[in-house]
């Protein structure tokens, strides 16, 4: 079996785990499932020689671990977000070759961090949708069939959850995550 096909098989396994996360309930559950999937996907991108995608998946795992930590105050939360944004951006730019794939990955990273630290269900799903869509386009340019298929499905799943949230919101006030998690009406 060639290295390319082996990488695609690993990608299918990782993206199956990743796609499942999009259909789960609750921000914390989605974040944990994302971290597990991205751990598997690191190997696929390393085998395909896509270092920015490899670094992105490492950063997703680190961001997930950081987002799951209890946050004592707003200042601490902002400090964590800033450190991840700037540190991750520098890492991705270091491995960037200046291609369109690298641009999609960098923008997807910023969108992903924003989703992990979102304070309401709508923003969480919106930025997760944006991330999946950007990674779908980047995966197409990197010639990863699993990335295209599964990020497309993830984008669809998050878009579906977004429509459910907007249908249940009669006013334009964001729905707090804690309320969304306690209520079955919000995805």
C-alpha cells in the first residue's frame, strides 16, 4: 500500500471521529471529541507532507485542553485566547509556504479558536461552521479526499444546528452556553 493511500485511510478514521463530534450535544463534549480526532489526523497530514495542517491539528488539541480548563475570570480567559491566537499564528506562519492551502489553514485556525472560547451557542456553532468550510476548501487544495468529504459534512451539521438555534431564538439576544446545555431546545 502506498504512503498516499495509507494517509487517506488514516484520514478517513480521523475524520469519522471528527464528523461525529459535529453532531454531539454540548460544547464541552464537542471540544473533547475534536481533540481526539485531531490527534489521529496529525498522522495523516504528516504523511501527506502538509505541515500547516499538521500544526493546526496539534494546535486544536492544545486549544481544546486550554478551553476545557476552568476559567476564574474574564481577564484570564482573554489572556489564554490571546496567547493561543498569537502563538498559533506564529507557528502556522513559520511552516507556511505562502500557498492558498496555508491561508485557508491560518484563517480556519483563528475561526476555530474563536469557536472554542465562544460564550453562546450561536457563536460557537457559527465559528465551527466557518472553520469546517475553510478546512474543506483547504483539504481540496491539499488533495485529501477525507478532508473534503468530512469537513463538508461537519459544515452541514453545524449549519443545521445553527438553523435550529435561530428557529428557537425569537429575539436577537445570544443564548448563553449554560442555558443551551440545560435545555434540549437548543442544539
